[in-house]
C-alpha cells in the first residue's frame, strides 16, 4: 500500500508544468477546435502556392464576377481572378502580419515591462507614462496615424500594429515582475550576490512569460483584424496583393451583384480570428492557476 502511494507520488512529480498544461488544454473541446482551425490556416499559409488551383494574379476578363462553380469554387472577382486561390495565398499574409507584429510587440513590451517593474524609480515612471499615452488613443486610430506618417504599405501596417500593442504586453509584464521580484528566491539570489542581469534572465523572465503567451495568442487575432481594417482603408497591403482586408475593400461595390466576392474573404477573417480566440481562451484556462479547479 505504501509502495503504491509512493509510486503515484513519483509519477505526479515527474509530470512537468507544460505536460500538465497540455492535459488541461486537451480537456476543452472548444480549445481543440480553435487549435484545429489555427493549424489549418497555418497549413494553408505554408503550402498555399501548392494548393492554389490558379495564380493569384491571373486575369481573365471574360470570366469576371462568375459565381461559385466546379471550376472556381469561390467564384471570380472583377478582374476574373480565382477568389479561392487568392484567399489561400492571403492566409500567408494575414498569419505573417499577425505573428511578426505580435512578436515585435512582445520583444519590445517585455523588455520595457521588465525594466520598469524590476528597477522602478524614474525609469518606471517614464515607461509607464509612455504606455499611458499610447493607450489614451483608440488603437485603430493610432495605427492609421502611424501608417499615414510612414506611408501605406503592408510593412508599415505591421510596424503600426506592433507599436499599438506594445503597451498591452509592457503593462502585463511589469505587473508580473512587480509580483515575482518580491518572492523569497529572488531575495535569496540578491543576498548571495547574483547580478541583476542574471536574475532577470534566469528567474524574472521565465516566471513572467506565462501570461505573455496567452495574451500573445489573443493578440494575433486582434492584429489580423487590424491588418484587415488597414487594408480595407487602403493603408495596408496594396493591389494586387491578395490580402483579405484589401479584397473586402475591392469587392464592396459588388455586394449586391456578386456577394461571393465579399462573403468568402469575410468568412476567412472570421474563422481565423475565431480560431485564435478559442485557442487563446484554452491556453488561459490551462496556464493560469486561478482558472483551475
């Protein structure tokens, strides 16, 4: 009886935090659906050129605005281009913008948040005020202003989206650092003479990344919407790039005559954002101890 209990305790100890989080994540069917949607979109983004039946810019004016058929699954646009092929290739653009803009936000925001939370003082005051100023503007309006200054392009839209998301990650990391740096093991590390850089790299950073991972997943969904909004306004991807927001903008005048030209890009945006949101909610429930029963 004692041996059985001991064995069970050893097995529980061998289960790491990431395995435990994965077990918790698998229990949510909704989260698994979200992960499946995200993996499918990522698959399209990677293998899009191999899956697209036609070139994204192959024009045939004799077949413009054709409804969905066996030859053109999602119909054709006003230039006779295959909408299905353009949506598949557009997945690569949306995922790339969402991922790289959020990664840039995480890198800069985490650095500023750690510096502000760990060192405090005048550094904390300056960085926190910068965050407050950026958060005082509606995010999409700030993104429009930044792109207007830099010039309309997909790259500048990526930079703008990254900038407006930096305060969210910075404040999140700062609050976590303020909590972690009061832990006894941090005080012990200082007592034995460990340098601040080593404390930040070995202890503060790893123990502050869990909420960043969750927020990052949700932020990708927001970044995809923001990129589509900038593309719709003509400030993001430029023609003939098959970006979903730009496709919506080009097709809006055909809403009544050829609704498929606007419905399918809209559905692509909706499903992708839904997938990231569901996956982010599942990660939050799996990684946040407060969410566990």
